[in-house]
C-alpha cells in the first residue's frame, strides 16, 4: 500500500489555528454558557476536520496534529462542561 500524502493548504492551516484558538478559549472560560458554546464548537470543528482533511491515513504531520487536537478539544470540553455545570 502506498502511503497517502496530501498537500497542506491554507484552509487546513486555518482549521488547525481555529481549533487551537477555541481550545485556549475553552481552557480560560469560566462562564457556563460560554463553556457550553465552546463544547458545542468542539463538535463542529471535529466535523470540519473530517470535511477538510481528505483521509485519516494521510501521513502529513498537520493531519495527525489536527486530529489529536480535535480529540483533546472534544474530551476536555465535555469534561469542563461537566465540572462547570456541577457548581
């Protein structure tokens, strides 16, 4: 099997930067409504990842970095919503 390697495009870089920005905002947010919004946005950015990046078997480092960021963003945001919502 030939390893897939798709080119890096500006939209791929933009999705990664958007994810990093929203992840930082979620880590700093204290407002329950803002935290819930950022939790919902984590699901949206995960969907955008799978629409922008062609294949999960892509060996491009940006693909793997963004996929890991998406998983971390979803897990941390759900955990933070549970913690903030319980107070």
